[in-house]
């Protein structure tokens, strides 16, 4: 079997996933590792893999952006997102971006094993909760409690970073964008969430569990 590429910026997490999968599967697995989006792209351009296991939070670049690029580069290569964020925060966005499954880092080992098995067979892994969230996301109506589903991935990321206490300048630097562009994201977030101030954005996000 071709190796599995683990993309996560924490070496301990990568090592933990590798050790856990060696314990869970009764056949040999091989692995490769990347700590940044660019490292992952470099490895994917020169190597062949059976599966990519991808974190959402990566230095300098959002994991969803990388996910979309991987899907363009190698449409047949399954990508399983393994994230610290809850299903409500990023599962729908990950599945819409082309992931074959979404597993939180707090999941039990058997759930991770099942997700990897499904991915290696070329099948999707969607839990009942994720199916419910997907159904709600594609509904023609979006009530007041779900307005954040209207946000683009970058707008959603901006809202998370603002809720974490980052300034406009800090957000611009981390996203490698101009402050003017980040201000445009702020305007769109305010409009879509029907809010007026930064404080209202933070309050809305905290109420709905939208955090870093």
C-alpha cells in the first residue's frame, strides 16, 4: 500500500496518529509527514499516496485552502480531515471542500479507524450528526441561528480570529493579506450576520461556538 501523508503542524500529534494507526490496523502501514501546507504540496507533487490526513489549522495557510488545492492536483486522492474543531464548526465546510470525512481529535480510536478504512476503500465517512448538519446547510432557508453558514471559509476564519482577540493588523499578517482586504471581510461578516459592531461579531461567535 502507498504511504499515508499526515499533515499537521505539531510533531507530537503526527507521531501520535502514526502510533495509533499502527496499533489499530493488523496490516502494515507506512507514513510520510508534513508540517506546513507548502511541505505537503511539495511531497504530493513528487510522491504517490493512498490517503492524506489533514489538519485545519496550519501555519500561514488554512487547511481548507490546501484541501481544495489537493483536490485539484489529485482528484482521486482521498483527504480525511482530522481536526481539533467540533463537527459544528468545520465538518460541513470540510466535506463541501472535498474531504471524504471529518474526524475530531477528541474522537475515540475506533472512529478514527473506521474513517481511515472508509477512506482507503474510496468511500466517504459521514456521521449521523454530520449528515444532519449537511442537510441543514443545504436547506433553502437559513434562520437567525444559522446565519454563520452563509459565511465563506475565509470570512468564517476571520470571525474565528477576531473572536480569539486578534487585531485587524494581526489577522492581516497571519493571513498574508492587506488590512484593507481584511476590513472588507469584516464588512461582509457584519452584513451576512446582520450585525453592526466588532463586539456583536464576537458575541455571536461565542454564542454559536465559533472559535479558534
